[in-house]
């Protein structure tokens, strides 16, 4: 038996096409963004200055120098991670 198409079941009003409960989309987006940010690792090799993203510089700085900063939470908030 194949599953009913989206919108045809009794739970259609409660779920989105992605399988999230309606009203939880924002939380799901936040969790996905956090997951992607956690998994992303900028490349660490010499390259042209015009090809280096500021976000990569901040990420590397946070990883390399963050542990030595007295107020790490403030640093993380300022960087926006």
C-alpha cells in the first residue's frame, strides 16, 4: 500500500511537506542552520585575499584563539555563531 499524497490524509493539516509539524518550521530552520554551521570547516591554505570569506576568517579565529579569550560567550555572540 503506497502512502497517501500530501494533503489527503487526516494529519495533512498538522504536517508540512518536510514532515515537520506546522508551527515548528522556525525551530527546524534554526536546528538545520546550527547543524550546517557545526559541520562546516573552512579551508586552511594560502589563497588570494579576494577569495577568502570574512566568515571563514572569523570561524578560524574563533577556533584558534577563542579558548584563550576570557569572555568566550561574548566573543561567540559578537561573531554571531
